[in-house]
């Protein structure tokens, strides 16, 4: 029965039943952390053989550089070839960074801030700076633009991507300098942008010539189904319109091989890449080329990497299934929440009744399950409706995840009942 259709007495007894269950949980001394989207141990094991690829004693890149030595600021040719296939750009349109795409994004914002983009005034000298933030979104994106003093404007997500009508209107303002996008299996909704959305992004004509779309394709090969639908290639679409400078594409192998020891890349027009490469050479002599070579040697081809991703899928898809099954069984009949059943990526986005998210996360925490903080999916950590909670199912063993979900739904029930009772 839908909770909102219950009488006050029914809600009171529903609440006290669930409080009893909750207190039993508290007695169990749980200690589970589901705050971040980390791969689990079995996933990390999938790439351990990579550590042996230099047993053949070959350290020479095809360009004649010994990868153990200094040099080549933007990546060895093998890595450029391999990763340009991964993110769908040409070998002249890619920079191989270090182990973190977030760090590459920070670098790109920092360059725009200090030096400007392709002759435009540095963002630091602009009286006002605004950035568009599809919400819910990735908290670390928002922290970057917060750090650089941007006013962040929330853009609602729709099932086909961010609200494009709103974006097209807002980019008429010259102070609007960019937008964060996770176009395939967005963090946390798991939404993939429709072809129309990608085309509208590629066709944007912002007032600011230095407006950039930060196209963080972190989950481009992270499918949870056997017949994945891939989004359109934005750089190709933008090129068709002579608008190729508008986008910076990012990706990494953090959730393919090892988070923290993977390879991060950025794709962009030749003009953008040339400028950023110049600045990069001031900050570093060269990233870890051994790691670049290790990745290329380990996978060989992009097809092999996609096969490798199927092994990840085998491990984590049952965890996503479990979360959705529990929510379908326990929450759907009560009408006290909505969630996504994503076809890829790392998260399930749960929307509780308005005003309940903080309370649910706190209740879970007090009983030993740490979730991503409520509000984290919004700029400045402020969810105006206090309803979004990011569920990250990959890391815990499935038995622990089942326990955590059992607790989670009890907490949702308690918080929703409290809300209806006006407590
Ligand atoms: N972008 C998104 C959308 C992410 O979810 C994450 C990791 N959770 C990152 C970037 C970070 O990637 P990296 O490890 O390459 O810095």
C-alpha cells in the first residue's frame, strides 16, 4: 500500500515496526563503506597480469624512446593510437596524461584560468565566471569549478541528458564559460545522452568564444548489458559544423585497470591540443610512460579491452541487480522513492521523498553503513529538495551489499514516515 494513502495510525505503527528492525541492525555492529564508486577486489584482480608485461625486457617505444627514461610530454605513439580509439578521436587530437582524468580536467580549467583559451582573456580576469552543472552530477567536478570561483548554475537532467533548451538559452551569456557533462552512464543517474542531445551540444554557439564542454566520458566502455548503446561521437559531430574547438573529451582506465594507477587521456581539436601541450610541457617533463606502455602491451587492441570490460560486468552486474530488486520489492509498492536502473556506469541514483535524503544517510551511518553524503551530487553540496542519494554498489561483497540494502530500505521507510507525520 502506498504510504501516503495510509491513515495516521497506520503510519505510526509502520514507523515503529521499522524502528524496531532498525534497532536490531544497530545491534549488529555493521561497518560498511559505500561512499565512493570503487571497484571491488575481484575487479582489481582482473588486471594484475599487467604487472608482468615487461618480463619480455622490451622497454622501447616504436618512436625509439626507452619508456623508462624522461621525455615525450603528451604520450608515447602506441598509447596515443590505443586511447584515441577508446575515446573516438584522432592521434593528433589526444594528450595522454597521468593516472587521473580529474587531474587533467583541473589542468584544463587552470590553463583557461591563468592563460585563457586560444587567445581569449584568462578566466581569472573575467569579472564574473559561470559554469553549467547538470544535476545530480559528480561532486568532484563541482569542487573544481568551486575552487576556481565559478558561480555554478544547476541544470536539470532529463532521461535524454541535461535540459538543452535551458543550456542553449544560458550560453547566450558571455560569463558562462563551460559545462560539466558525463555523457555515457552519467554519474550518478546512469543516463546516456540521446543523439539529439549530443548534436545540440556539438552545435552550441555560446556567446563566450572560450566556452568549453567538459565531456567526461569516464564510463564510455563500462556497460552492464550485452547490447550496449553507445552515444554519438561529439568531436565528429562538432567537426561537421566547424565547431570542433568547443569540446574537451576526457577518459581514463581508472575503472578498467586500477584506479590511481591507470592512464588518463584528453581528446580535443588540434588547436586545443597544441595549446594545452605547450602548457603541459611547463608543468611536467613526461608522465609515466611505463604505465602507458604497460596498458598497451596488456590489452593490445581496443577490442581486447572491451572483452576485459565484460569480465567487470560479470562481477558487478549482479550487484546492480540486487539493489534494484530490493528497491522494487520494498520501496516501489510504498511509493516513497524513485531510482534509475542503469545500463552501465557505477551508480544508482535514488530519489527519496523531498526533505528525506539527509535523514536517510544519517540513519544509515548511525547503523554502520556509510553512503555518499546527501547533497554531494549538487554544487556546494546543496540539494535544494534534499532527495538525491547516490548508491555505489560495486565495492562491497554481495552479501554485505544485501545487508546494506536491507538497512537502506528500512531507513527510507522511517524517514518517509517521519516526513508524513510532520516530525
Ligand atoms: N569522472 C567521473 C564521472 C567519475 O565518476 C570519476 C571517478 N569516480 C572520475 C572522473 C575520476 O576519474 P580519474 O580516476 O580518471 O581521475
